C-alpha cells in the first residue's frame, strides 16, 4: 500500500456526505427496493444476471437480525413477482453471527428455504478472517439440507486452498475474489503478484474440481487467465460465470457479455449506503484512490464548462 493510498484511506471520514453519496450512486442501486429492481431490469436487458445485497451488514441484536431476514424475503418476493434474473447475497453478521451463531444459522436457513421455494440462489458472502471458519461451516451445513446456497473464497487467504478442497469434495459452488479486508500477514498474502498467482491456482483447482465458479474480479490479467483455463480445460458454459460490481468497468463487462460469457453483477442497495461506502473505502485504499480520482475528474469537467 503506497503512502498516497494510506493518506486517502485515512481521510475518507472527512469527505463530505453529499460527495460520498454522489460518487457512491454509481456503485449502489439506491436506497429503496423499487429503484433496485429497475436497475436489475436494466442489467437483465443488457444480458447480465444479478445478485442483490441489502446494505447494513452488521446486526447487534435479535430485532435488527429479524428485520434483515424480512428485508431479504421482501427482495425474493419482488424478484419473483417481476420475473427478474437475480439471486441474493447475504452476510452472516447481518443475521446475528456476532452475538448468536445459532440464531444466525436459523435465520439463514429460513432465507435459503424461502429462496429454494422460488428457485433462487443464495450466496453467503465472506467477511473478515475471524468469521471465516464459522461462515464456511454454516454454508456446508445449509448445502447439506438445500442445494441453492454457495460460498465465497478469498484468494489472499493462506488457508483458501484447504477451504477450496473441502468445497470441491462437497460439490459446493463458490465465488472466487481477491479479498478486501486488511488482514495480518500470518493469515493472508500481502504481495499483489502473490495474490494474483494464488487466485489463478485456486481457480484452476475449482474448474478442474467440477464445482460451479463465480469468477469475481475486474482485473483483466486474471480474466485473461480465467478465459485461458476455460478454453484449455474445455469448461462448459454452464459451469462458470464472471462476477463484477455495479458501476465498475462496464466496458469490460460488456466485452464479456458480447463474447457469450455469463456475467453477474453485484447490486447493493439500502439506507445504509454511507456506512457501506466509507467502510469499503477504508478497507480498500485502492478503491478510495479511484474515488478520489473520480472526484478530481468531475471537478475538472465542471471547470472546463
């Protein structure tokens, strides 16, 4: 991490709220469900599937966890009513993992069962390292009872190859991403090139292992290697998809869609957009730098008018 990246990440909290909202509007579908459904409809018309994330990641009590459970049921109902091509992405800390693992497990099972009735898929997002084992354990348990749930693997985690092996053995779908949390070197690779190489290694293992893979990256170097592996291993089109964040590198997204690859877009929405945006920027200084560059470009355009 460069000195400039650190400085930008440290200054995130002083960025005016209206500026954060203006910038984040590109990456967040909106505060309400209706605007989110409209965005998903637009993505579907552009040839993309979606996965919906209800913002407000951490619940501190049973009432908040129950509200998050209701929110996801409302999303599933709306997707079904509109006939939209989308699943959902769920964070276990939002369902009570931090204060009651049994409650969290029960809440997730209710969501997964409800989604199964509607033939919708539930992706359980990965969070920081203290939650890794519990999250994967719960995913394995839910998959044993239902078939419409999958995990997330972070390529910078040193343990990920063992986790991938277990997912392959169980036949569980996984989204593979680099990882964004600031983890200690003892448990996570810190070198950029090493993380890339581990991503390619894990992806090859998953494609060879026969599980459905969500290739989640905007790094064209990794996408090139993914396409190489798909070609060399003759992976059927129904065994993988590319996954990208809303509003990020839409040109590359269009290239993949036009080339005949399935692309799924991660669509976050909700009233907790500010907390989500600032947390993401602080967790990943490189994203913060992109945002700062975005602000500068916007100011330059105004000055030139």
